[in-house]
């Protein structure tokens, strides 16, 4: 990470070493080179080493090119700095001996911590946004699923009702079915009379559609209809099926 600033005290020009450099021939140029070196060290941010990259160190020639100074001025200034123990050379690298003096490491560490916390905060915010979006998506999907389940239940209910209605729907019996049931019941109900009667009234019990013809047979059986011809008295038949006032009907029939 590149350091954007370096620490320089306001009384730097009262420093004995700086004052000595200024007194030398080309001293002003050497002071300028010194400040350029300080800035370059901050830009390198390698703990006081003048490094272009992690593996490449600045050479005298490179400094001359960057500072736009002749090579002799660079070498003279570096010799002065080295004599005054402002820099050291080892492994062909230039190191600023008092780099901590010109760079607040506490401030730098604070900036690193701040940058780290800032990036962590941004990642957490992004994670929260994504999680919130996922939650909303999940809620919507769950609601859609609930609606679909309710629709499926309604469809199943309607289907069950249709099946039940079809099962309960009255089916007109054949004469053979009526005869067979009367034989099974061992009654004296005349199947032809039974079928003719209900054919004539549209297979109704009173004013309501018939639901169970076998129940109607059993009603005739209880009311002791025989094989004799049944007179055409629809109003009394209706009352018989509804099992209302049976005694009155039998009395009427006997009087005819």
C-alpha cells in the first residue's frame, strides 16, 4: 500500500545535518534530492528501503532518471547522506536509517486497521443485502407455494364433490332390475306398475327427483301394494312416497 504522506517537522531546516548539507557546494540540490528520497521511500512503503517492486531496488541511475538529475549529483548526494548516517547501503539497496522519524508508524497501522475494518463492513453490508434479498425471495416463493397448495385443495374438493354427485346421481332402473329386486325382497310389488307409475311422473317422489328407486320399492312393499292394477291417483302416490298420512290413503283406495 502506497503511503500518501510522510512526517516532516517544521524545524527541519534547523537540523544540524540539513544545515551542514546546505553549506556544501550544490547543497541546495542535495537537500532537494533528500526530500525526493523521503517521498520515494513513502511511495515504496518498504520500511525505509527504496524499492521499485518487492524484488527490484532503486539504483543510482534509476534515481537520476526519476529525479531528473545528472548521475554525478545523485552519487554526490548519496555519499553525503551515507557519511552523515542518513542512509545505509547493503545488498545494493538503499535504506533510510531514521525512516521511523519521518513516518508515523502508529498512524500507518491505524490506517491499515481502518481500511481492513472498512472492507469488512462493506462485505458484511453486501452479505446482509444478499441475505435480505434471499429471504424476501424465499418468503415470496413460500407464499406462492401456499397459494398453489390451497388451489390444489380447492381443486381436489371440487373433484370429490363431482365424483360424489356422479355417484349419487339417480340412474333409472330397468324393468329386469326392478323384477330382480322384488324377487330378492319376496314382496308382492308389481314391477310393471312400479315402472309405469314413475315413468309417468318423471321419476319423482312428491315434487323432488327420486334418489333411490330401491327405497321406493320398499315403500310400496310396506304399504302392501299387490299385483292388482293401481289406479291413477298421482297425488296419493306422492303422499305415499313421502310417508304422510298412510291411513287416509288406504281408506281412499278401499272406497274406490
